[in-house]
């Protein structure tokens, strides 16, 4: 794959039909964009029945003309077709628009349900824009070769597993606050909606009976609830400080109000345990992979919305523990905060985050190389 010279701002079109595939390819795109900020991208799906993030465009599979109009308006320079069927009408538009296409574990079975003559003519024409294909098995390699894709353009890479692009922090501040909090158990409640605020603080009060020096870092989803939170903490006799006023927690702080999401990377790095706000009510939850990547064990309720695939991976690995009800929170926090338990969960979480790194790195490399960007120029 020879790099191609670029003079304008390139646009990548990435298409997938599951939340897991969308999240995984988003990480590839974000990493590619970090390598070369001139890059832009758009994510699409054709499954309107699945709830996706706001940045995902739904293209109607049955309306080829609307899809063609969308492609004409956006003029992508490269298509990443991720785990979706190449037998779809939407995929066929790549040929009409001559968009170089990279297949990533794409579905080809429907093509083989057609007649031999159809496969020899129509299918091969449909696959003409494909310059390279990654597959999960050698069996898939044979299928694509029989559809006309040269063996040199097919590579067995394995499954695409979403990791995360974890937020950074000021390392000096991390070290400074870490010294202040040395020896104290810390848990971070991230993006907590107003209706869960009392649940979290009550759980903290109960756990604190055994862990007297515990610190709760509380990140409210709606900053408008800060005064209510302060009043509740005052009523309960809790020493409360805030990012906006005191700046950092000190040795006396019991509840620290993060107040903005800008320092999430810092709080996760300081906390041994993280509670995923919204998981007991709305289902609008943070990405648990961020917590896992930064060393926090994860506790969450039953409402995990479209990120269920990420929570399932962490839970199956032993890096996350679910709650059945709000009343379980204090008990689960107390159990998980045991040093050995936290360390085991954090190690398991890191393995989950890391297992797809090689595949992600390879896809970033190939994407940039095809566009003539980044270090591959």
C-alpha cells in the first residue's frame, strides 16, 4: 500500500452496525487524528434500532439515493467498513463513488448465497474499491480471494476490540495530591445525576464507618446541583471541599466536588475504585474503559445503556462488579475497596484495555499510510 500525496484536509468515512464496532473504530480514528490533526472523520450506521452516540449518522439501507446524496455532499477520501455486510446497497455505493475502501472483519456470507455467475460479475465489481482487507480467520481469506481480492491484499489480524483513548492529567499535580492522600482509600463517583447524589453520599457514610479516612471524589453530572450537595454534606457533618474553590483535596477532606469533567484523568488515577454515575437510573453512563485504563476498579448499576458491551467485557474479566439495587452500593464499595481486591480488578481491567491495542495500532498505521499522513509519509 503506497502512500498517496495529499494537499487538502482528508475525510474518513467509517461504517459499522453495532455499538461495540462503533466504539472500537472510533478509537482507531481518534488515534489517527492525534497522529495527524488535519484528519477528520464521520461515523455512520444503517441500524436505526440501535442507540448510538450523537456523533453517529444513521443512513437508511433501503434508500440508496439518499446514501449517494450523503456521500456526494461529504466526499470521503477513504472508507473503513467495519464488521458490516458487503452485500448491502450502501456498500455498493463505494463503487459508484470510487472510494478506496478498507474492509475490517466485514461480513461476506450473503454474497455466497447468490449464484456463481452473480459472484463472478456483480460481487467482484462491488469489491473493486477494496484496496485491503483484514479478516479474523484464514477461512475468511479464502472467501475474499474467491470473490476476486488478491491474496496479497488480505491479512488475518484478529478481532477488533475497543479500548480507549484515556484522558491525560498534570503529572506534577497528580504526584502532589497523591502524596497528600497517601494511605487514604479513594473512590471516584463519575457523572452522578442529581437523583443518585443522595445514594452515593449515603453509601459513603456507611462505608466510612469502617474506612474512617476514606475520600469521596464526587463529579456531579449537573453542576447546578452543587449547592444541594454542599447542603446535604453540611447536614451530615462531612468536611467538603471543591475544585472551584480549594482547588485540591487535603488531608481533612471527606467529600471533594470535582465540579467539571476537565480533570477526569486525574481523579481516575488517584482513585482505587470508580462508580459509574447514571447506572442506577438513566443509563447515561461513562465509558468504563477509561476507568480501567487508568487503574480504577469499576462498580456499576444495572442501567448501562449502549455501552453494555464494554461493561460486559470488564465484568467477564473480573474488572467490574455490578449492583442489583442502589442499596448494594455501600456493601459493594466496602468489599471492592479491600486492597487485594482493588489490585486484582485493576490488573484485570488493564488486560482488557490492552488486548486490542495491537489491532488498533495496525489499523491506525494502514489508515494513515493510505492517506499519506502521519509518520508513514
